[in-house]
C-alpha cells in the first residue's frame, strides 16, 4: 500500500514537472528554430533598445508572439506576416521605472541592468 502511494506521488510529481516545463521547452525550441527572424524586430516599436534576451513564445505561419527583455523593461510583441514580419501590437508587462506589472507564463527572470548602458529612461 505504501509503495503504491509512493509510486502515485512520484508519477504525479513527474506529470506536474512536465506540465510546468512544457512552455519553457516550447519557447526554447521556437527561439532556436525561428529566433533569427525576430532578433531585431523590436526596433519596429521605435523605443525599445538594448535587448538582452528574447524568446519566441508562440509561432504560426502568419503570427508570432515574442518576449523581449532589455533589463529596464519586458515587452511582449505581437507580429503578423503578409510579406514580412510587422509589429501590430505590444505591451509592457514589467518596467523598472514605472507601474507595468503584468504577469506572463512562462516567466523568465529579468536580465541584470548594466550601469554603463544608456536607456531612454535614464
């Protein structure tokens, strides 16, 4: 009886880990596969600069969702494609100097701010 309970709890733990890890694995795979297409597209916003890290969270033939972190703020950018990828919407989900504090899953820790960098907020 105790062995069955331990096996059940172990199976439950494995299922929970897989469930929680799936979005991270998906983002890593999509970033590896399609990341070069989105590496510098944050520039279409006109104000995001010095991006330290980005992840492709979702990708389809004509739509994509990309996470950009420049150590001062985190943006989710939505792109659509007719001929080329174009930014059609964005939102700031976290900002060091502001009140943007939305939450998104998968969560990535914010990158460290480099004291020598120049941002528009400094």
